[in-house]
């Protein structure tokens, strides 16, 4: 019933233009049928089928100035092969009021996604952005922390997420944000973080960026990222990054008592646009898992449009070290014919685990996207997986999409 109420509200939003000043409505609907095999089920060969309805509604310019807008997006699913009840998710549903106070205040109220260096998530609550205070701004948010399960919502009314940030936007495209976030699980303090995020472009071809997060409950830095992006030539982009993380868990989680190792990764990558139709990329990463546990990862990518309407994308990856060896290739192609786009791909992995198994895994898939009109399109995709779980595992989906 809760899902049906949400969907009814979304449909009702399409009537708002009849009651408001020159409102604009954009409606996106995707009706899907999915089939797959559940690897967790006792009978892994049993095929399950789901019916799903996605609905997105954007209502803009509810007032004369065009400052007030409403955004909503939800999903309802029903497993038609079993007696499972109708399940649903409301991803977001909020009122957005821009420039509410002389271009110094933005407000969002309802179910909305919030993001700060210290904390991020979906809340049922309020987001406030005090902006254009000279080069500075302040954001404050708080509400019930929305936790999604496989097909519906979980959690209690005592789950909450609150936070605030102070940010600075100044010369050389420099952005600095300092933030604080708190999460509660069933009214108990679960996590408290401090965060720092920055990005600056001292000269046109160089951009430096970084992120730092400190967990005050675990008393440790649980995430750090430092990076540089350089464009020495118009068609060449170089990137170097240093990343480290120390896994921390909610204070209320049983996993918080387990010992963990710090993870570090150093990576460099390059991307070069040879011509308008050809692009190559390479990446190397050194991974450290604590002690002598290390690994080297290599990746090479190639994108080509050899003829009109044909796109080919290939990626090769090789990894040696902890906890084994892996090599694999991803090959994807798309060819457009009139109103149709034909798509197909192959994934192949060959792996050697140090303490368990070895073998290979393969995935073959194909699909078609057909445009009936500017408003209505249809998509069909089928896939076959061959791995240690299945000799053949077929799955896929068919969808009718409407954009109005």
C-alpha cells in the first residue's frame, strides 16, 4: 500500500500545471520485465521473473519566478514467479526552492540525497545552502537516514543523518570544503566524521584535488585521496593518484570489533584522443594490503569508430599479486541502423586464486534499442554467464521507456 501511495503521488504531480502558473512537467517511465537465476537459492537452476515500474516526474517553474520545483523518482517491483508481495523504493521526492532569499538561500525539503566530504546519503528531511556570502557558503542538512534493502526500505525511525559544511570558492577555480557529519542507528550514535575536500587549478592545464575523512569514533583517518590531472596537450590527459583507506564500521556494528588492515593504492593513467574516432588509455596501479601483501594492476583501453554508426570499445586488464592472478578482456560493440541500435559484448576472465580455485568466467550478451518515436523507446537484452556457479546462466530484461 505504501508503494501504491507513492506512485499515486507521482502521477498526481502531472496535474500540477493545471493548478499553477505555467509549470513545466517532464515525465520518464520505464516498464520492465526481468528474468534471472538466484545464485543464493537452493535450486540455482530455477528462473525467477520480476516486473518493475520506474517513474520519474520533474515539475518546474511552479511560481512566476521559476524558483520552486518538485522532483520525484520511485520504483515498484513484483516477483511474478513467486507469491512475493509488491515491493517499492522511493529514491527521492523533494521540493527545491532556489534563491529563496535574495540569491543567498537554497532549500530542499523531502526525500533528497545529500553529499558532503564527511557524510553522504539519502534523508527524509531538510537541506539548506546559505550561498554567495562573499566567496563562502554554508550547508546544513538533517533528517531520517533512508536505508535501502534489495527491493524495499529497511531501518527504523531512529535512524538519522545530520551534518554541515563550510565551503570556499575563490580564484583559480579553487574549492575548499570542511564538513562534519553524524549518523544514528536506532537513536544510537553509529558514526561521526570530519571531512575535507579541495580542488584547485593554478594553471589551465593542471588540476589538483583531494579528499580526507577522519572517523572520530574509531579515532582514525578512514579515507585519503590526493590526485593531479594534467593536460599537457589538447588531446592528452595524464592523471596520478594516491589513495588509502582504513575500513571503519558503524559503532553499532559487530564488524567494528574485527582487526583490519590499511589499504593503499598508487596509480597513474593516460588517455590520448588520437582522432575524433579513436582513443586509447592506459593505467597502472600498485596496491598494498598491509604487510607484504601487494599487487600490480595493468589496464589498457581502446575505443574506435572505424565506420559510421559503429562503435567498438575494448579493455584488457591484468593483475598479479595478492591474492592471485587475473587477466581479462571486455569487448563491447554498438551499431546503429535507422531507429535501432544493436549492441553486443563479451567479458572473459581467467583467474588463479592462491588458496581456493582457478578457472575462467565468461559472459556473453546482446541487446537492441529501438526508437518508436521521440517519446517511446524499447530495449531488450539477453545474457549468458558461464562460471564456477553455472554451466549456463541466462538472464535479461525487456523494457518500454517513455520520455514526455
